[in-house]
C-alpha cells in the first residue's frame, strides 16, 4: 500500500493551527481513533471466528503517541475524538486514554468532545470511571435482542453483558445515547421494529446501518443489502416518520417517531452517501491515517512518532494530517464499477 510523502509542498494546505480543509472545501473536525483491532465478539459480517491476523503489539500506538497526534489535530480544529476498535474497552488503559484526551483543549479553550463506539460488554464495569475521566457520548452496537440470534451472529453468548451495558448507559447522564445495528437480509430484518422499541425504552436513538463492503472475507453482495428505503418502509408501518432537518456532517439521517421526541437514524452509506458533507479522518491502531472508511491509501505516522531524529514531530504530524486531507476524494465510489474494497476489515480500520 503506498505511503504518500507529507513533505511534498503541493500536498499541503495551510500550516499548524489552520483548519484542515480538503480540495473540495470540506473542513475536518472529527477524528476516529481505533485503539485496537481485537474484539470480544466475532460478528459474521466483520471477521472470521478463527484465523484472524492481529496487528503486531509493537505497532499499536501508545497512549502518549495517541495524545500527541490528538493534540496536533485539536490545534488544527478537530473538536471530536471518537474511540473505536475492534473493541476499545479491551484496551487495559482505556480510562487513562479517555482522561488524557479529555484534557486537550480546542483553540478557543473549550474542551474537546470524547465519544466512544463499543459493543458494551465491559461497559457496566467501566462506565463510572469513563464518565469521571471525561467520556461524554456513547454508541453501542447491538444487531439483535434475541438470544439465539445474537449467539449465531456474534459467535459468542454475551447478550446479557451487552444488555447490562446498555442499561448502565441508559441510567447514566451520557446523552445522546445511540444504539447501532447493521440491517441484514434474512438475519435481523424482521427485527427492525423490535430494535427501535428497545431503543426507545432505554431513551436511546436506534440507528440502522446499511451493510457495507468491509467484511474480512470480501463476500459483500449488494443484492443482499437491506436499503434505507426498505428500512423506512418497515418502520412506517409502525410509526409516522418525519424527517429531521439540519443533518450537517452527521452520518445518520434522522426521523421523528410519531412527532417525537424519539428519533430513529439510518446510515445509508451505499444508497444515499453523505460524502459531500464528510468531516472525518481515521487513525488506525497501528498509526495509519485514513481520509475515508473505504480508502485504499494510508498515511503512516509511525516513522514520525518513533523517529530518533531531532526534527519537530508536531510539525511533521501536522504535515501528514494535511497531506491526508489533501488526498481525500469527492466520495467513496462504492457505486462505481471501479470500486475496490479496502484490504483491511472493519475491525482493523476502526468503526
């Protein structure tokens, strides 16, 4: 995979402290930080049950390295850091990661926003410490609330742990609380209404995600995908849906349920892509910057972070961020015949 050279002057726009603006005018304010590629589940659409090739532990970013990158990104206008995986709660120093990132200030002096996407398995145990450390928002993945189906889909009998985590989050002050489900034909598409009702009962927003070509086995089939239109048609038989305006750069379009206050969201990356408003960058657990979930190009920060030279690491990180942003395409091109699925699976890119 090519490693672009961030030192090329033509690849840069602005300098330290300037906004991260790509060649299409999109300002980047969100950095998704993967803390590990490992997970406590083995969801069929994400990774095989056995034979996974994990990232070398020596390549995983330390907390100091993560904070160094995040500090530069915040100075360049990034205001939200979302911690992902794999499963971020498997990281033994997760509370320290949250605490140190939450201490970073934006250029205007306000604290950055720390969010997390998790499968919820260790959430009840860790939530009080995470909240005290500065975690402000949570997305919890749950594709089914049926025990047999959960076991079949995740290859693990951990539904009770996930439900306990969701209950703990619902009892906390973290809002908005979002529950994520990948909608899959003949797997959980008969459960869409049940999942929304479950979310409403926990004062959470259910968000359905169109299945994307990010599976480790590269077996994604567009014809098998449950589309946004199908999801909305199913939900419309139970609720009156009213579009919520002002989506901005949010990945999910939202609808009020029977006039509100509860909402449901759909992330339609395939049938209704939101690339034109995307403000996200991604950092993999092994120090690779990505400007799109579906990018086939990565920008390697490890040599900068671990160089023994005397150069200015912060300035070099800033240059690499700008090179990454500069290389961002107008869209992910899933609907183009030339589309190539990324070599990494979702667990190695970061949710």
